[in-house]
C-alpha cells in the first residue's frame, strides 16, 4: 500500500480536517469550560476550608471573630438548607444565587482562607 492510499483511507474514515476558524472557536469554548471548572473547584475548596475552620473553632484549636464564624456558618447553612432566595429547583438560577451568596461571604472572610493556604504549603 502506498502512502497516498494510506492518507486517502484515513481521510475517508476521519473526514476532512477542520478549518482554522472551527479550531479557534472550539479552542475558545474549551477555555471557557476549563475556566468555569477552575472557578467551581476553587469554590469547592473554599467550602471545605470553611467547614474545617468552623470545626477548628468548635474544638478550640483556632480563634476567629464571632462575626466571621456567624458568616461562615450561615453560608454553609444557606448552601445546605432548601430555603433560598431562588429555589434550587430552578435550573442555573437556583445554584447561581448560592454561588453568589457564598462568594460574598468568602470575600468577607478572605483573611481566614489566606491563613489556611499558607498552612497547606
């Protein structure tokens, strides 16, 4: 079998290669998905860290101002309980309000998370 036959066989099986515009569009969409996944991973890490902070406070291992303890506990409760500003049964919007509330709470307690990041290293 000569090289041209091999190339033609693969072209028949795979089809024509995608255009440069198609590759660029798909690259952009993939980057958006990766970015969203990174944001969700950071949010998950913060949720776990918030739980750990509250656990440390309850065991007396850590001193945290009561206002921040209340914010973290309220944020985790808001996430866990079915009572929300927007019902979780509504696609996208139901989870988006949880994310916005948690992002605000975590921004108010950012100094607590910086301590945890340094300890993890």
